[in-house]
C-alpha cells in the first residue's frame, strides 16, 4: 500500500517515500544539523570570505567585505579570524557611521594581521576606526588578535570621538610609531579599555629611548582603564592629556644598557599637568613619569598635579645625579601643586655605577615655568621606600632641636622636600624639658626657614614634624 501511495505521487516533495525508512547516514546528518551552533550565534567566520589559504596573499578586499557584513547583518556580533594569518597591504578602514546598535560590542577575534612587505608608511596603522558621519565610534572590540607590524606599520588608530572601545589580549609586535592612538578632533570620548596586551619589539635597540615609538598615544581627557599590560622598549609607554584613567597592574619597561649612567631621560609615562589619574600597583622599569602643563590640552592652568601614584615600583638603572622618578614640567611661572598623592612606592636606583639621585621628585624648568614653593594644597608624599643611591624625600620633615633656655630656635629644612616645596604646617610638636615650656608653635619665616617658638625658656629637647603644603588635609 505504501508503495502504491508513493507511486501515485502522494508522497510530499523532499520526503522519503512512504514505506522506505531513511538510512543511518541521513539520520546522523539531520541530527548533527539540528544540534550544531548556528552561524548567527557563532558569528561570521573569515574563511567564508578569503579567496586563498596562503597567509602571504594580500586579501584586503576580502577582509573589508567581511567587516561590512559584520556591520550590516544584525545577527552577528563577532568576526572570527579562526586562528588564520591575514596579510594586509593597506590600512583596514572601519567606518562606524552605518553600524546598527548592539547590546554588546562588535568584535574581531582570534587571528593574526601582518603588514605586507610593501607597506607604504610607518605612520599608517593596520586598523583604523572612524565615522564618516562624524557620529561617535561606538562599542567596538578587538580581542585575542596578533598585530605583526614588523616596524613597517603602526597598529590601531581610533580616529574620532568614541565610546566604549575595548582592546584585550592583543599581541602587538614591533609597531613603528604607535601601538594604539586616539585622535578626537575636538570632540569627546569615554570608556577606553586596554587590557592584558603585550606591546613588544623584536627589532628595537635594547634602550627604548633610541626609538620613536609611543605605545599608547591617547588624546582624551575622559575615562578609561589600562590594566594588566606589558609594554616593552617603547620610547614612551603612555602619553596624553588623559584624565580619570585607572592605570594598574602593568609592566612598563624601557630597556637598559650596560656601563652607563643614564643621561638620555625620556618619559615612560607622560601626562598633562591636570590629569586625574590613578597610577597604582605598576612596575615602572627604568623610566620616569612627567606631568607637563598643557600637554595636548588648550591653554595653561595655574595649578598642576592631580595625580596619584600608589604602591608602584619605580626603577632607574645606573642613574646619574640628574635622574628622577616623578617630574613636573610647568609652562608658566609661579605654578602651584595640588591634589597629588605619592604613597607606598618602592623607588630604586639600580647598579653600582650609578650616582646618587638627589631629587626623586623634581621640577623641570625647560618649558619656561616654575613652581611656587609656597603654593599647594592636598599634597601627601609619604611612606615611600628608597633603595640604592637615592636621597629620600617626604612631605613630612622631622627635626630634633636642643633647648638651651631660649624662646626661639631656627628651623631649616632646605633641600629635603619633594619638588622643592616649603614645609609650612607643623603637624606635631613634642618637648621633653626640665620645666614647663609653655605655649609651642612653629613660625614660618621665608622659604624653607622658620623658627620653633616656646612660651617659657627651658632646657631639654623638642621634636618637630613639618608637613609640606597642607598634606595634613588628607588626615
């Protein structure tokens, strides 16, 4: 009967004729198709666009097509490079103006981009994000990707205003002039994440100051996080007029030479003078931090500082007497320092050939400016550990004074204070004497000089603790 129905044409199209069971291979194939992840869930695969499996073949157009599909088709949020190596002969331009809104970032993951031998310009990046409509570049991520620049190309440029850009688990090898750069063109931006990236060099000189590379060249005064990265042998690891950034758990290493002292000081971290950044729990190896007024910003400001350095390890290898760890570079005269914490850091001058570092925290007048030592507020420079030939500096100055029946005793703290500031607030006065000393106070005279005043002349000894410019406001 079943054969008769089939012969009469009553079986539906595409089905096995009634009375004939599907074979085992067909059952397994149908079950596998039902259980396999759908392309919409997995994301786009680059293999569907590449014309060749040869990693040396230039496939710029194919990658452009894959990115265009990623943006246009709302089912996908990931472009999976599938561990493949793709050679680019020109910048991969990603125009974000027509991207649909997503609940999570569009991501490019899991593969390698290589700059071709014919790469035209060291300043051109392998990947550039921009928006032709001048809207904000929004919610992109590159994760688990190797960018092999071969000192021919730079790596990533975010060219315009952005929100929520994430670069994670990247291996950026030998970028030419920058690894990641942002350029806002006067607009605003926020939420930049650079996390767990290796930015290294296979061809650079051992001493990074011989290079031009700025690893993170950031043009923004908004928020972000730079966390858990290793940046090795970049002339400057992080530069920009950036503010409200958390910079933590990174290893920044400029490299070292043998048989010096170092004299070619270049900034390892280079911030604007009003950067509200927290620099905490990093290894800042063989380089200094510079806060430079007006760096990348508009105009000058009378007050500098606004940065926290907490629980970092600072090192200099074979430093000369001009070596320093944190430097302020004002652009105008009479500037003040404010809202700066330098707490609980290890500060080391490494190497037997090095001279004594006289000013671990210093002022550089090369930009034509100066710091007024009497100005400043909310400064605290305490509990730092100094090792090697380093002159310790603290915002609390302690003095012991022998009392010989006078009412006034001179106090001089010249040459001991960070950034050459004045110690002008007495946070503690204690006296052991053979009589009642009466009232006690510190009277500031000028500069780093003042006097301890007693109400009654007695013999004994006094202890005096002075604090640099209102550091006691932090408690």
